[in-house]
C-alpha cells in the first residue's frame, strides 16, 4: 500500500525582514543581512556578544483586543504567519478539521521577567490574568487555536532549534498515517537578551564582529565565532495531494520524507554520526538515494563545532558535489522559527530556480571544506532538496521536499 502524498499549498512568515514570505526570500537573494547592534546587550559587561536579529515593531492592532491580550510577541507573530499561510492556501479562515502543530523554544521571557519582578515585590494586585496565558509553554498553540477557531487536534512540539521543522515533520507523518488530512505547522519565537546571554555562557555567541553586525553570523567561515540570536515565525499549510487537487489549490512543493533521531553523545551539539544517521533516515523515508538530492539547506548556525560536524556528515552521506547553503548568515538563528522560515525560503528559491549564497562565507574553514558550498547567489535547477535542523538537547531532523510541477497530475 503506497503512502498518501503530502503537499505544501501555503506558507506565511514574520522574519527580521518584516511580514511576508516573499520578502524573506527576496532579501536573502539580494544578500541583505538583518543583524543589528544591540545596545541592551552592550550595557551588560559580562555578555560579550552585542548583536541580534529582531523583528521591527509591527502594528498588530488589527487583531481583536480580546485575542491580543493573552498574546506575547511570539503569538502575535504566529497570528500573522498563520493568516498569511491560510490566505496563500486559498482560505479566508481555517478549514474544518485542520490540525495545528506549533511550538517555541522557551516561553515569553519579557513577560516572565516582569511577572517575577512583581512577585518579588509582592505586587500581585498589578498582575493580570492574561499574563498566565502568555507564559504557558504552549501559549502560541493555544492562542492560535482560539484566534482561528481551530477545533481539530493541536500539538505543540517544543524541541529548541529543531521546533519549526519537527512540527512540519510531525504534521507530515500525521497526514500520511491518515490521522488528519490538513495541517498548519511551524515554529515561532521572540527575542530577549537572555537568549544571547545563554549562548554567551556556553561561549557560543558571536562576539568578534560587534562593530560590524552584518558580518557577525558566518556559517562555515574560518572566522565564525558563534550564533546571532533572532526571532520570527514560519508557518506552512500542508495537506494531502488529493485534497489540494480537489479544491484547485496552487501547490508549491511535495514533502517526500522525514527523518529524526536523538543525539546522546552531547546535550549541547550533534555529532557527525547522529547527523549522518538522521539524513539517512530521511532518505529512507523518501525512498531516495543520496544522488537524488539536488541541494541541502544546512542547519549551520555559525558555531565552531556544529558547522564542522554537519559538514563532515554531509560529506560522508552525499560526497562533495551536492550544493549546500545556510541562511543563518542573513537573519541569524531565529530559534524555534528557524527550520520553518528556512524551509519556506528554500522552497521559494527552488520555485524561482535562484538560490542565495551562505552570507559571509569568505574563507571556508578547512574543517568544513569537504562539501560544495554556495558562495555566490546563483541560478540552480533544484528538483529535490533536503532541509536540516538540529537542536540543543539532542533533537535532530531532516525533511526532504520536491518542487511541484503543476502538470504532474
């Protein structure tokens, strides 16, 4: 019995470039960096990194107040991205029975800090009920379900940096199993300096390009020095091929396979062995050979060890021919949103046959040199690509997507 075909028929994004999925790929193809100097970080002497990649203020007053009051920024971002993904898929509202897969890394830190300060001062009379709903671990999931009247199954996988892609993979698995026919899936996050502080404590935050923020995130480069933390939301609308064809929806891509595993050698970064196995699991799921993959969009966060391990794993499984890029040089690491945002951008690029280079990759680290890095924006005919996401804590995942040709069926 052949498995059901699952296609991507909509997507939406809020990124450090602003609102809109098209804006995301446009800026990346133009080589624009969204990384900026962060004065709040500069005011904390013990944090060596002074850069971040944030979303500019957005007017969310169009969202009804009764919905907005229980939302922190990550839920507001998700509202915008979900609305765009629905509209892109041809819906004005969420269809009956659609499932929701949405998560973040940690809950709203700004709200939590304000809550704790009031708690310490015993100012309970100033704490609003809505705060509770903003700091719940599944706050974005709950808020989006309420806002769009999504009564179907809702799951909030929260697996650090792999969150966005793992939720797409879980939604894909649910559809091929027959559990659901349609799903809205992805990840969302909001930036707080504590994020940068955490990576700074681990000596994994970019700190050598504070005076040149646009150069700070540089995956695979010999001068890379760590992560630039960011924020945003990426959401995809996926469904069975039959469902999409029946309603005449535009189809952007087909998900062919998904692989995930857990790294047990280290809680802080994946190893070559676990990454290799994860990509092989995705290939097995898709019933493909390494030679069938035309491009790999790497996780590559600009950390010293992580980029090396991923490079070696790619070389081990695919050799040195398949083109590889990372998009974190452009927008930094948007945490839970990263896998979904980068998947959306890569799919957009595949449908244009134009791909962004790995920004700031000026001198390839010899330890990362065994693969075919995209060092300049170029035209590429990519039919099938792989997207990787790997997380602190050990969750790895790889998703394989095929560009969809409208005359295939």
